[in-house]
C-alpha cells in the first residue's frame, strides 16, 4: 500500500475509576500463564517512548508478511521509541488506542485498535466504511466493553457499538494484516494477535453475506474473514 493515507491516533478516556492505568494490576494483566499467551508489543519490550508522527508509507514498512526476522530485530527495536511512542503512551494510560487511516483514492478509511491484546489479551478490533471519527469512536466503544468485562462473541449480533444497529464480529484472516494493519504488525513486533472486523448492516438490517444486502454496504466494507486470494475483485486487495 504505497499511498497518501494519513494515520491518526485517538486515545480513549481513562477508566471511570479516575486512575491513569486501565483496570487491573499491570503485572496481573501481563503475567504469562498456561492460559494467558505472551505479548510481544513495544511496551513489553521497551520502557522508553517518545512521540513521533507515523506516515502511511512508514507504517507499511513494518508490515513484512513474515514479520521482523532475527537479522533486523535490533533495527526494529531501535525504532520503537520514535515510531510507536504516542500509541504506547495512549495504551499505558487507557488500555488501548484507536488508529485511523484516512480515505484514499479508491477506498474509504478504516479504524482499528492497538493495545487490547496487551492490556486484556482480547482480539484487536477493526471497522470499515464509515466516517473516520465515528469509526474511531466506535472502536473505543468496543474497547470499553472489553475493559468492563463485557466481551462479545464471534458471528453473533452485538449491540452498543453503533448507535442504532448491531454489528457482527468476524475473525480477520491473518493474510490481511500486512496490508491493512501494518501499524499493529510493527507495534506487536511481528507477533500480531488476533483481529476481528466489526461488520455493520445496511439500512434494512442485512449484512454483506446475506442475500439482498445493499451495494454500498457490500463494497465499502472488505470481507476480511476470507483469505485475500479468495476476496472478490475490488479496491480492498490493493487499497490506496
């Protein structure tokens, strides 16, 4: 994706308790047990972070399909403070941050979370095809549900994220990670956690996989539950 997309971050408000850390003891949240897989993000591997602006081209540079290899791991570590400092600060403060990708010439924008896996070992969430500020706010709503121990399942309708319509969380095929979630690939140093896509219905309540769903609903949202090679032809296979 060599494009003019702009990356924007949006932090959520701190937890209702008024503290500066997300709910739960940090050590408890990050402790690795047989039931809790490890986190390899930049926060877990680095205690320093300085803010820096990330361009889309730089974001893409971290999205190697195989993730960072042993030979370039030191180089990735060296860049951690500059590239991911602002996002790391948001995650430390509120549990996650919302990353927004501005619309391009062929595709609408999209938004996704970074930090839900680090803080709560929950899948990161993504949303496509709506106005960018609205998508970032809805990503934050999903994050608050997870923070407040109200997780949502896959392939069932979920209320409380959009204003008047449910969404359905669909598991994202990992083949999409480098193209659409390059910032997360870098933030998690190649060990990307699961992602889900929050899919919204058309004005008649029909989802893209249901017969009769409106054309706009089916085209502004990619079908990320499919492998990229099986996705219908269109701009999402090479968004710019």
